[in-house]
């Protein structure tokens, strides 16, 4: 089953918490704080794997979470950093942030891409000892790892894309010029998935050809199969438009050409102007008048025209040579550049973002990033409470509460932890 789109959730590992610990050793008095730092959370890394040709695995597993860093330990021991979680995808996979649609990565090369960074480990209490605070009973929690919902979209990497109506002979052509073995039969939509074939021109010269199935009139609007596979034409450096010169299906090849061109243009404006070669197939079944009429129409458009018969291989060698020569003049396969997140997205994911809601005289503070901090605060320790108060002050929460009209003694609820407000 060919699957070329999937939506998954990725979550990098959180950093480990810093430790609260005090040196305990025989004959050592007042050893002081020695809590170590937490380890870094694992990154989410995408890696190309040429053993994969479809995204079907992502239909069954949709959530990928990297491991959390280990907590810090006593004796200034730093927690172990978590391993990265490697997600393997087919070459040509584009990763988009689902909500905004921005491109995060184009997996076209062997270079691994880090798409969600693991959180840093929190500081242990050994960092918070001062001349006036010699027994810090608190430490910093680990920072949360990045999390995204992403859409994976496979766009095949091919130098040449074969386009044309069903049953014009695209599958036969790719089968005789390459080692690809697509299913070939005399009915429409025989080919249900894109087929890639390596075409060898010389010992050190070759190119990749793709048979793009299912293009008919209305494909760009979802008719037939073409709407699902038009995206695979986007990367092609050269389009080979295959026409049935004999009109064996009862269609006019000139009308076929115009309809497919219109579908390419509707799907993506620059596709119709992509470099093209026209291959008039089934010339062994066409009359000289049919071929001459089609040649005249195509050459008037300034396009190269080749007479072939894929079934008998007549003219296919000349076509392959012409394709190879044309490719030498064209730029490399299109690669998409990652896009920077918008200011709105940065603000939404920013550490320190919060909302305040007042219900029945209770001031509810919604700030998920405070949850790990609350975990490490010792409410019975004065210095620990001071640290928590500084976090609320520096993040702007206390100022925002005062703007909302909070008064001394009013109740504040932060993630179900309630306390009376003291200015």
C-alpha cells in the first residue's frame, strides 16, 4: 500500500530535574549542598532511510516521544542525558508543522535533521548556595522538550516525470527503458502508485524516471487518482508528456495534451512551464497524417517531439538520449528550504507564557511551564518559597495579577495549588 501523507505528534524529552542534596560524610561537618544537575532530554531526529518507500508505518504509530534526561544526583553527579529518538523516513519526505503549514525540513539528503530539541537539565542546589543562603533546599526542574504536531508529505525524487492520460503507454515506456516492472494491462488506472525506474544512458550516466499515474481532466480538483499524485511531479526537473498518437482510446491527443497541461497549471502554476519533451507513443498504430498533425501542433509550441512505440521499443533509445542531453542543461532536483517560525508561533510556544482567569473570586493562573517548578519547591522551606516568588515576579505573573485587581488575602490557584496572595 502506497501512503504518501501522514500526521504524527513528536515530543522531545524533558530535561532531568536538578537534585537537592547535602554532603554527608564521616568527619566532615556542614558539608554543604552538593545536588547535581539534571541530564538533557533526547532530541527528535529525522533520518533518511532508502529501505523505506512509503509512509505507511506512520498510519499505525502516530506519537513519538523521546526519553527524559535523568535527574541529578548527590555528590555533584550530573544526570545522564537521554538518547535521541531517530525517526526513519523515505527520501524526499517533507515535514511541515501541521497548524501553520510551514516547512520544517526536507529530507532529501543523508544529513539527519533535528526537528524537536530536548530540554536542558535543571540546576542542582549546589548552584544556589550564597553567603546568606547556605542551605538551599530547592533546585531547578528540567526544561520541557519541544513538541509539535507535524505532517509528513512524500514527494518523490525523480529527474523525469512521465505524465499523460491513462493507457497511453507510460508504464510500458518505463518498463523498457529501465529495470522497473510496473503492472501493465489494457484498462484505465492499471498503475495505482507512482513507479520509479533508474535509466542508464552510459557507464557513469543515469537518471531517475517516475511514472505518475492517474492524471485525467479534473485531477487537480480530486477527480480520478491524479489529485493524490500530482505532488510527485513537483520535484521533477523535466516532464515527458506521453501522448497516444493513434487515438486508440477514441481521444484526440492534442486535446489530451491541453487538458493535462491545464491540470498541471491548476495544481501549481510553474508546473505547466517546466521544461518538457513530448513522446508520441503508439506511432506503429498511427497513420502518417495523425503523426504529422500532432508533430505540427507540438513543434509550434517550441517543444521537442519524438515518435516512439514503447511496445516495440522503436524510438525509445533516441528519446532516452534526448532526455539525458536535456537534463545536463537543467538545475538539480528541487529542494525545499526550511521556513522560520512566525512571531505568533514563537510567542505561543514561549517559555513563560501564561493566562489568568478570575472565577468566583479565585485567580486561576494557566501556565503549564510552572508544573515542573512546582514539583521541586519545598513549601515548608522559606528560601524555597522565596525562589518560587521570584519566578512569579520575574515572569510577570504577579504584575498581571495586580492588574486584574487582586488584593491581599485573595486566593490564587496555579495548577491546582492554592495559596493566599501576599503582595
